C-alpha cells in the first residue's frame, strides 16, 4: 500500500464504507472489466487492506454482484422519479398511463447523464457471455425481466409485443455503445428519439 493510501485510511460507518467500495469498484470495472479487477486496487483506493475489503463484500464475485444490485436500485429510484412516480408504484408494475415510449425516453435521458455506469453494464454484459462468468446468471435474468416488462407495456392491438421489446432493447444498447465510443460525435438522446419515432410508429393511437 502506498504512503498516501495509508494516510487516507480512516474509519467510516459501515454503510458509508460500503458505498465507497461500490463506487470505486464501479469505476474500476467500467475501465477494465471484471477479469482485470484487482481487489488490491479497490482496497488501496478505499484506504483498506484486502482482508478489510473482504469483510465488507465477502469475495470478488460478491463485490461484482453487490455493484450490480446497487446500480440497479439507484437507477430504479432515479427512473421512477424521472417519470413522476413513487418507487413503490413502479415496483407494483408500470402504471397503465406510462407508455413504453415514455419509459424508454426517460431511461435514455438518465443513461446520458452517467456514461460510467453505462460503460460498466456494457462491459460486463459482453464479458458475461463467457461460460463461468459470475454475472452470467444476473444478466440472463435481467434480460428476461426487461423484455417481459417492455412487452407488457406494448398496447394489445400491436402484434408480436415480444418482438418489439427485443428490437427496442437492441437499438438502445447499440446506440449506447456508439455513444460510449464517440461521446462528442453522438447525441444519445437525439439519436434515440429518431430511432424511437420509427420503432413506435404502430403504438400511436
């Protein structure tokens, strides 16, 4: 551990320390992926020893899943607020007066403000295709959940809602990767709205 890290080691309340660990791990995973993540680097950045870090997260795999769960919870709260809904309202299912187009627009606006988090999910989503990746089950379940939620928001008069949900997710993910690669040349929100106007043509009354 560096001298600077030793000087920065301070005692923090458990909740505050855990938040610090998750923020640091989020940044490091977003930069290099899970396989390149060093528990020593996370510990150093937090002013902890590795055993001290493991006391809070249990293991490297445990740290990864804690990061993903934390980011999902944060994004869920933010998205509910963006749509003028309470968190409990959304947890019971998307209200009928919120359309898929509105929900997706709010989600893209939210993502446009947090490239570090979008990068984290993009890197891990690709990495988790490898057999044995600790987040493989998480991303498989997340994909099923998102597709089901989006399909349920498609009006009944529209044929093949599951197919539309898959197209929406594919376009959203693809645009986000282009934006991460060229943030100066890609207006994520504007590009999404152009694509959404085509995707949601059949959803207008």
